[in-house]
């Protein structure tokens, strides 16, 4: 027994050193099971792994906290904005935002590609290479980003007048609205490069503080300025001020904390080739996702009056707030997966599917909770008129968000492994199905059909994701594992949410419902969906794995030992 224990300890130390060294170089350790193949009795390895898990979950908490603050402030101020601007001007601002959105394909792809490359070059010996990547990315953001912003500012207003048949006071404000929106996007583009420095180091505490400050500046400026200039351009100008604040804070923080890794804008051929190779596929992937998300807004603007775009924007903003909140919690998996390139397929698929189950249960609960409470929430938040028009769209968009959660973790994995071509395929298939359905449904069924195209697109995305997963990992029992970890949580979330809506969601209100009623109904619905998903996970062959992961997360975030 003593000899066996010594052999086990020696093996643990031998195998854990490269894993822990690589993890420390990237600012965090692997998850709790990173040393599953090693003897689990080594106390030092166990302590290091638990510390790494705590750090990883802490990153998720910081990411979620920053997003939650931003969402709550945005949702709190939206009724004020609609009341001061009116649904027409609010709809025009939504159309301008949708027109500027294609530029996000470039800025998002550049930020993610830079973060991935910097995450692999954090050791002191790689500092020069990291500086070359940063300098090249910064040059691309300033030069190409500046050209894109100029194009949007000059050509956006004439094209919007032509495409959306805008005239009158709304059209008079378009030139300034596009100029401010383009300036805000350019700040976002340069900010994405500086943000990649902190993403690569898993410094989500600093990222959260920067994001919260920018949101607070945006909200304060809206409260102060919009009453005196109730126009679409004012709203977009306040948002641009928040993006400029983010950029200034990121620049100042990087100068103070990691100045040795900064460099002036310059082009390096090797870094440029690497960024273009990965970023090119990312732009293709971003294009599909972008048009899938904006298709209904474009068609509504072309076919109907701006107030219908306003109705749709209200419903979409609620759904997106919850959906992106869940996505932000899982965003820390991107640099985490980047450290697993040398692991075997069994290890990768284990972490991939278990991470998917956790986020899918969370997404089904958070988004599904909106379905029974859609009417009451919109009534309390924005008034009876918007609730009557938009609640069905919110229900459909929530179902779409649940179905779309199937691909989130897999997308982070593909990106971290440099397989942006597969991400592009998923996004393009989603975009094609969404656009085709919108083009057919909206002219015949009117604006209430908005959202159904998104559901069809997400079904296509789910099918494509499952097929790519099966093709990527040719392991035994893959179908049963995908069914247990991916499909059952999402399917049960939709089914339970619709059942709750049939019993609780068709209440008519003579008076505005109280926030206590709305939040209680949402909490009960989300809890019921969560309980159903966890209960179903205990019926399959992987129930022990699901229960253990759930136990670890609960133990990390509760102030006392719950289990």
C-alpha cells in the first residue's frame, strides 16, 4: 500500500506539472477534473485544482455581474427613453443601430482573434511576439475601422432613407444619428483590441469594472440630455459616449497594469497573416449570426412604419438581455478551451458536453421564465399598448433563444481550436434559414410573424451543431451523450415553459401588475424549469456527473455548505 501510494503521488506530480504550469501561464488552472487521469489522492494537486476551479467560476461571476448591472440599468431606463422619444424615434434609432451592426463583424472578429493569439503568448519569453500581435491588431482597428466608420457616417443616411422609406422629422435627424453611431462603433472597435489584453489574462474583474463604468456614463447622459433633445441621434450619442468611456478606461488600465505588453500601431506580416486567417473565417461566422439577428428588423423597417420596429426592439431587447447574460457566463470558456489543444478527444468532449449541460440548464431556466410572464412583464415595464402588441413576439423570441443555446459552448470550443470555418458554417446556415423564413412570413402574416424566422433558424443551427459534434468527435456513445447534455435540457425547458404559460400566462389586467407579482411569477417559472431539467438529468447514465458539477457550482457560490 505504501509503495502504491508513493507511485501514485509521483505519477500525480509528474503529470500535473505541465498542466498546472500551462494553466498558470494563462492566469488560471484547469477545472476540477483536469487531473482526472491522474491519481486524485495527491493533496497538493487537489488543492491547486480546487483553487483553479474557484478562479474559473469567479471569472464567470465577474462577467455575469458586469452584464447584470448593464442589463438592469438599460432595462430600467428604457421606459423613460420610449416616453421621451416616442416609439417612432425609438424605432428609427433601432434601424440605425441595425444598419451599423454589420460593422461588428469586423470588430468582433478582430477582438476574438487577438485574444486567442495573446492567450497563447503570455510567458515573458513570448512578450515580443505578443507585442507584434497587439500592434498589428491596433493598426487594423484604427485604419480599417476608421474607413468603415467614415463609410457608415457618409452613406448610411441616404441608403436608410431609400431602403426604409423614411421622411419628415425622422429623416432630418438621420445624418447626425449615423455619424454618432459610427463614432461609437469605432470606439468599440479600438476598445476590443485593448480588451483582448485583459481577456487573454482572464482579468474579468478589470473587464467588469470598465464595462460597468461605461454603462453608468451612458445612463446618466441619457437622463440629462434626452429630455432637452428628444431625438434618435441623442440616444445614439449617449451610447457613443459610453463606448468612448470604455476605450479611455481600457487604455488607462493597460498603461498602468501591463504597459510592457503594449505597442504603437504597426503591421507585422506574420501576425497579420495569422489574424487574417482566423479573422476571415470569424467575419463569415459573424455575418451569418448578424443577419440572423437583424433580419426581422430590416424587413420590418422596409415594409412597415418605424413604430413596429420599436415594438419588435422592445421584445428583442428583453430576450437578448437574458440570452447574452447566459452567454457572458460561458464566455470565459473561450480562453479556457484554448489551453486544451494538446488534450485527447475524450478529455475535450467531456469538458465540452458538461459545460454545455450547465449552460443549457441555465439558459432554459432564464429564458423559459420569460414565456409565462411575457404579458405581465411588458405591461408593467412599458405599458398596456406595447404588451398587447409585443408579448407574442417575446414568447417566440424566448423559445428561439433557448434553441439557440445549443451551439454556444461548441462555438467557443471551435474558435479556441482555430476552427472558425465550422463556426462560419453554423452561422451561415442559421442566417440563410432565418432570412428565407422572414422574407416569406412577414409580407403575408404581418409584423406578428416576426420571431418565427428566428426559431426556424435556430432549429437549423441546432441540427448543424449536432452533426458537426458527431463528425468532430468520433467516440462511442456520442449520440446518447449529446441527447443527455444538449437536447434534453433545452427540450424540457421549452415544454415546461409553454405548459406554465397555458396555465398562468393568459391573465388580463385591468390595472398595471405590480413588480412583486411579475418577479414572483418569473422566479417560480424559472425555478420549475430548472427543477425539471435537473430531475431529467438524474434519469440517464450520466446523472452522477451532472449532480457532481451542480454540487461544485452551488458550493462555490453559496456562503454555506448546502450539500
